[in-house]
C-alpha cells in the first residue's frame, strides 16, 4: 500500500467513526471526531459551530426519533469524504432549534437523499461538514409549507 492509499484508508476510518457516533447518538464520541474550529453548514444561510451542531443533532433525533441512514455511496479523497446518504424517519415531534420551530410535527414519514461533504484536518478531525439536499422535497413529504414560499 502506498502513502496515498494509506491516507485514504485513514480518512475512511475517520469518516466511519463520525457516522457511527452521530447515527448512534453518542455525542461524546461524535464531539471527539470534530476539530475545535468545526463548522456545520446544513443548508445555505445557516452555519453552526460545534455547540450549535450538537443542539441541532439532539433536536433532530428528538423530532425524528426513528431516523435511520443508509450510505448509498462513498467517495474518499485525501482529506475529504463525500457521502451519498438516504435518511428515513417519521416526524414525531416539532424540530425546534434555538426556541424556533423549524419543522412542525406531522406524523408523516419521509425519505430524503442528500450529499454530505466532510473535510478533515491533519489530525483526522472534521473541520467542515457541508450538506446538500432538496429541502423542498422534504417539506412536501411532510406536508408543510417551505419557509418564505407561502406553501408553494
């Protein structure tokens, strides 16, 4: 194995640790996978630091307690991983962040495909987590109007 393959194996292992901790809601283990300057961009216009992301994650699982995720494909680079993911859940409670309801509970199920790009530092800690998803599709599946669109 050459150095480049070894680095990609290390990045893949680091990704696996992130995925396992987050989906398992092991917040202490998940936090240990993140760099001090970690940033989460779940969609354009919202950027969260580590404490904000922990709040987001806890709120996500409170709203969608049966949330599961399938890895459809994984693309591993020398310091990044692009994961193609499929999440499914039931809207069991309001998704509330910072006192604001971002998604009201509907009791409906959803299935959303999205891409997650994780960038790692030299210590194999996540410095940036960017997600790309069709939020309109999510809102339509849940039967709620997308903010700013008046229900259309």
